C-alpha cells in the first residue's frame, strides 16, 4: 500500500505549502538562519569532542606525549582566603564595589 511513500510530486506539494505559509521573501532569511545554526552546532560538537580527548596524552596509551610535562601538586594554584576568585563580583562597601568606567 505504501511502497513508494514519498514520490516527487509529494515534495512539490510540500514545497508549495511551505511557500504559501511563509512567503517567498521569508524563506531565504530562514535558510540563512538555519545555516548559521548548523555551523554553530558543528563547531560546538567539535569543541566537545576535543574536550573529551586530552591534548597531552596519546590516544593509544594514555601516557603523556613526548616533550610535555604534567603539572605536579605544587603547580596547582589555590586562592588564599579572602581573595575573590575571577568572575565573581566584588563585595564590600559601594565604593569598593564600583567598576571603573
């Protein structure tokens, strides 16, 4: 019964309905926006893949690559108590909390 469920004339009908619903002026804008969204999605997925694979180790062995060093316990910076961490708003009186213009 549905051997050939999607034939060329079906696609023409769908295309005609889309043009009638959105108009011919709006379709290029929508396609441009869809293209930008796809590029952003592709870049983000590539960045996530790079985060999953550490750059300092070889994929087969998991040991550091030649010429790289791994930081020891002394290399990790810990903030001293009372100092704000980067990205947090300053606290205190309004005079100290103002940002320079």
